[in-house]
C-alpha cells in the first residue's frame, strides 16, 4: 500500500515538473551556459598561473658591447619573453602607467667590466610569481653571458633532476567549471521544489490529500524523489558535455581521473545535500516569493564562499578558511579529488560525511518546522 502511494506521488510530482518546461530548461541550460562562458573567462583570468605565458618586456641596451648585445639577443629570443619597443618620446618611467609593458631591463654602460649590474624594473601590479620567475630567468641568462656558458639549463640539468608529478591542486578551467556549476545548478533545485510545495499548500492540494489514508512520509518522499532524480540527471548531462563536447569548443581538456566509479557515491550524496537544502527552504519560507529569494540567495552565497565562482586555489587564506562553511566547497573538492587528484576513497569519505551531515541536518530541521496544513 505504501509503495503504491509513493509511486503515485512520484508520478504526480514528475507530471507537474514536466509541465513547467521553462523551469526544467533553465535547470539544464543555466549550468551549460555557465560552464562554457566561465571556462572561456577563466582561461584569461588565471590559466596563466597554470600555462606558460609571455611577459611583455622593454630592453634598453645602453652598453652596446658584444656581451651586452649577446645578452639582449638571449633575452628577446626566450620563449617566455615578448619584446615591445618603447614608444618614441615616452619616458621609460611611464611605460607601466600606460600599460605598455610589464617589465623593463636596462643593460648599462660598464656591464662588460662588471662595474654596473643589469637593472630590472617591474610593473607594480605584476604577480609576485612572475617577478620571481623573471628574476631567475635574468640571472640564468646573465650568468651564461658573463661566464661564457652556452646553455646554463643544460649544465644544471646534469646536476639537478626535477621529479615532480603533474599538478594536482590547480584545476584547468574546464576541470574547475564542470563540477562547480553542476553543483551550483543542483542547489538551485531548491527554487522549483519549494515553490511546488508552497503552491500545493496554499491552494489546498495538500489538505485534500490528507483527507485520504496517506502518510506524511509518503507525501514528503513523493516530492523529494523526483527532484533528487533531476539533480542526478543534471550532473550526468554536465559531465557528458564536459567530457565530449566542451573540450572541442573551449580548447581545454577534461580529465575524468582513474577512479571514475567514485562518482557514483559522490553524486548520490551531493544530490541528497541539494534536495535537503530544497526541503529546508520549503519549510522556512511562507510564500513562493520568499522561497525563490531564500533559495537563490543561499545558493549564490554558498557558491561565492565555496570556491565555485572564485576558484578556491586563488583565494586568500582567510577565505579558504571560510570556504569550509559552504557545502558547495565539500562537494566541489570531492569531485576534484576524483577528477584531478586520483584520491583514494578514504580521502573523499570525510567530505562525503560532511555533506551527509548537512543533508541530515536540513531534513531534520525541515521535519521539525514544516507544516503540512
């Protein structure tokens, strides 16, 4: 009897959801648009921290000696350097003010004799990491010229060998956006879920249901299960797009990791957390307008804090601490463990435990506050 009741309630909720085609399309199209546009945007914002990019440089060779000329050629021919010319009549002290270059190198007279060192000036807003890398490059090239070494890197390579694994902490733009905005959209399920509940409550549908021999648990599960399924389908679609379609459009690869089956428990628990959030919103809001505002505001705040809109690895330390407040942080890190870090399940399990506690807390609070009649 209970099984039949539950089946009928699920069918009813699915039919109601499918009638609202605009909302269903929004739930699927919103994360797709965010994945494509944010991936392209992030390629320009922080992929230069992952992929090599050139530093625009002005070189002033005041010495013109053979060694100075050799150093100038070595600098400008390096793959990380993009030489730009100082506009005629422009004071070199103002090149950074007008954004003409990111660094200035002056090879002074007396460089050959060792009387004066090479001078380096940086744009004050240039990232510290690039400053360090450029100083290291200039040191290497200058030593090559002064010591008469053809290629210092080759000499050093025979003495020091770097044995590092592929970076497992900094995701590519696509690795960041696919799980991030899939999670973000899954939390937005709270809007149609809570609105549906409040509409049925306000128009008397729920009251009429309880004139029959039905249990509140059957009604609750009948409303939760369809949205839970929708969340799982959402993620599967975003994953399909991320693996098979997006790489050809945005030009960035998506790696699924070596433990692909770990996605099953992760996605099931993330979907439980997102539907739990929807149930909580439905219990706390009194009108459809309140539920929309509460769900959207909550999802956006969790996204901002949780490393969805701003990548976690570029956050300052204080924000990284605050990120742990957001369930989206734990969900996103669990997916990155699978896709990026090839983590053992024992590493992922604590994150799933946090999400499970969040889901249980939402269901518990909602169960205490919800009023069916």
